[in-house]
C-alpha cells in the first residue's frame, strides 16, 4: 500500500459523527461508521470475519506466516485507529487496552 493510500486508510470522512458520550447518536454513528469502515476493507476486524492469525508453530513461524501475521496486525491497528478517532475519551480509555477489536481469540 502506498503512503497516499495508507494516509487515506487512516482517516474517516468528516460526515461520520464522533460518538456522543451519552450514546444519543448511536444509531447514525453505527450506520455511518460501518459503511465507511466496510468501504476501507476493515469491517472484518470488527465482526470477527478476519480472525487473528497465528503460526502453526508459534515459536517458529514460517516466512509466509510471519508476512500474513504482520499484515493482519497492521490492518487491525488501522481499524482500531478508525474507531478511536470517533469515540469519546472516556470510552477510548476503557477499550484501548483490548487486544483485538472483535474480542475474539488472540495470539
């Protein structure tokens, strides 16, 4: 991915509102956020369709496994960044330490 595409992948359109701390705008936030993240190709990190990758032998991953794991981790970080841009600070502090967006099995 070029640096221009990476920069575009790192941002959400301004039409996506920041989630209000009261949750009053949840319905519109959820629709717009999902649409934008799906368009960027990262929704699978939220709904679990892009599960965490692991090597067959974790202590000695093959070069192919390492490349795939590195790519998955980069996409996971980008997806998490998209979410954290639109969360209130109090919510961000609660979820930031989670290992994965979906909350599924981790490495």
